[in-house]
């Protein structure tokens, strides 16, 4: 049996003055935590689920590796304001490396224990969080022979079990899914968004969607429980989670129209599934957009741009094929005459984008969340709320008679395509995934 290590509090990243303390960074060696293959000897189902989820890949995933080693780490060496992110990113993306003082960790190809990401034993050693709010990896760990759980105390043939209700709370998730950057801006607030949502009012927790209960055994050959929490952690990188997350409904005040008519197509776009905003988390990277088009009886496709509403900062939310952004990539990588990249990547011009722009100290849109000094308008999809959009269209004089199909689709891209291509991120990080669709049939007389 190993000797238990005293409680260790992971310090906050919010400003350089509150950077990680020596008592956290480097305070717990790697070998204080079991490796996932040890857990897999008994908990086969859960370790396989964990291995296939981003929870275990949050350091090795290709975009996470590129973002840290090509942007965040070099920036931390150049700009004192963000120096704390050299270690701070690893609070949650490579917590074992952070605790072991292995900063910066070697790249995933080196095969160090940083590759375990948010590991089994890390989570089952967490006993609470330090401070008034959970954020910036301020969880408290208690490594040792006793593993934390929510079901009941006791012991297995390999380790003891301690009851800890904290693991069953949303605050547990908030320790990493809320983040305040060095400029004091909340650049991740998924837990806070949930806390203000109708789902929280109804008592639906993060775990209810991302760790659903099922009738399974906890350990191979062990007792079968009716409500064992599955370790799926499925989210925006899971196709089935994205599918149907957004409802889009179309309607028009007339069904029979003629060439040259001016019509208005109305759409209601609703976050019907997520317990937080869409998009959430690393909002600066995500692209959620509404694409509406009309297909006439001869198969010609007519793209319909969204009508403007006139609110302050609306330009950020309407796709442009020429606007540039992300100029601070050039600053970070010391690129001369770098003018920036297409702000909206390959999103068709005129589409509505559901986003909250992250702005650097010069007011330029950035994907560097640690370098975000302010936020633009929050035009995202709130939980269980419908957002209305309108599309005014004058039919061409030569449009053929016959059926006219109006098609609306909501697409999700994990990363702006222009940024992904520039940084040579694999295509699966920026390919469009459908979140919802609807069609409306009209007739041209």
C-alpha cells in the first residue's frame, strides 16, 4: 500500500500575481497516481470509454498539441502578462505533469505520463476545490490508497473507497470548465452557463448528460448496479451529441408565390439539447452558423443571406468572405507582414454565426483565449430558448414555375477553417457537422 499524500491545492491562473505557487506545481510526483492500465485491470468498461473520450486525450489531441506548442507556450515566453499559461494550461490538459512539475511537458510523441490527460486516478483523487468558485483548475487532490467515489465507502481487493459527494456535483466539472484569463476575462464559463440555465433549475446535472447512468457493473465480474455512471464524456467531438442539438423551424406567410415576388422566410433556431450555451467552452475557436438556401424546380440553388437586426457589434455575427482576424498569430510566431486570416474561414458570406468574439488588447478577434482582453456581443444559443432570424428574398424574374424548397441547416465547426489550415490542423477539426435541419415547401406559380 502506498502512503497517502497530504491535500494539495492547485492555485489559480487568473493573473500573474495569482500564478501557480510552488506548493501546487511540482508538489506531487507522477508515481503518486496509478496509470490507467492499472485501473483497466478491473474497470474494463470505464477505462475503454475514457480512452475513447477527449477527457483522456486533452493533451495528445492534435489541436491541443498545436495550440499549446505553436501558440500558447511560445507566447508565454514572450509576453510577461501571459507567462503563467506555460504551466497554467496544463492544470487541466495535463494535470499530472503540472503536479509533477514537468513543465513544459514534452510533446506527446515522447510518451510521458502527461499523455494520460485528465486521468482516472486524477479525478478519483479530487476531494473539493479551493476558493469561492470552481475555475482554473483549483481542485484539491488527495492521492493515495483511497479512491474517491459517490456510491459507498469500503474497500476493494486493491484500494479503499471513500464517499465523496463532490464528484457528483456540477462544481466538480466547473473546476476545469470555467476559466478566467490573465486579463480577468471569463473565457470559459460552461459551468456558470449551466448554473443559470433551466436545466439547473430542474436539477439536471452535467453528469446526467455526459456521464449517463446505465445498468452495468462497476468492475468486471462485480455487482451490477441499475445506475452506474458511464464514463463517456461525450460532447462536441461526438457526432451523435451534435446531431439534433439545435432545432431549426421555417415558416412563411404564403405558400404560393410568383416570379419577382418579395417574400420573407422566418426561422426559429433553438438550443434544444445542451445544458449550456451553444457554442460553449473554447468559444473563440468554434463556428456555429445557420445556412439557408432555396432550391427551385430545375435544381438551381439560391443562397439567402440573413436579414440584419441592427444590434451593436452585429457585423461579428454575419459571415464575411473578406474580413481578416487572428493577427496576433503573427505576433506570437514573429511573422513579418502577417495581415491575418479570414475571420470566418469557409462560412458562406451572409450566413448568421452564433458566436461571442474574443478580442485581443488591440481589439482584434483572436483564437488565443489567454490573450483575450475583452469580449464582443454574446450572440449564442441559450439553453431552451429560440432565436428568431429572417431572410428577405426577391425571387428572380426568370425563376421557373414549380416547387421551391427552402432548406435551413445549422452547422458546427470545431475550429475556424482558415486558422486550422494555416496551422496544419487535420481536417476533422474544421469539417462541418450538421446540428439541425429543416425544409419548407413553397410553390412558384
